[in-house]
C-alpha cells in the first residue's frame, strides 16, 4: 500500500529526510505545492496527505480536513519576501508595519 504525500516546495528536504529517517525516494512524494490550500483540495478528494503549518487552512467544524501535529515536534522558520521598491496597498502597508513591530518586540525579548 502506498501513501501519497504532498510536500510544500519550500520544504527543507534535508530536514524532512533527517526527521523521517528515510530517503526522498522512499517517501512516495507524488506532488509538491506552493500554497497549502492547493494541496488541501487534493487531500479533500482523497488523493493523499499534505504536510504543512497549522492554522493555514480551515480544519475545524464542517471541514473534511484535520490537522495532526508531528511527533516529535518539528519547527520551521518562515520568511516573508517582496520585490525591492514594492508599492504596497494600504492594507499591505499596515500589515508590513505590524510585522515589523512584532519583529522588533521579539528582538527586544530575545535580547533580555
């Protein structure tokens, strides 16, 4: 029996390989995705499983999907990137300002 797996293209292949203690060829990866939502459509249709961050897609209430944390716990960093000299909408500009505030607060906490 094969279990079909979908993995994010951003996935750090070596980190996943070391955590699962298997070579990539043994994982039966049948697709990769940029957006977890896209992978969730395939999962809803019963085509396999997707590995992704919690709370990115709806997995409670009437959803056919569920989130199952990995064990042992595995953490991954995230990055937000944008074009140099990007002109943001008002909403995007506000979002970026809030992210910078959170980053500043996190750096202050880490410094203490």
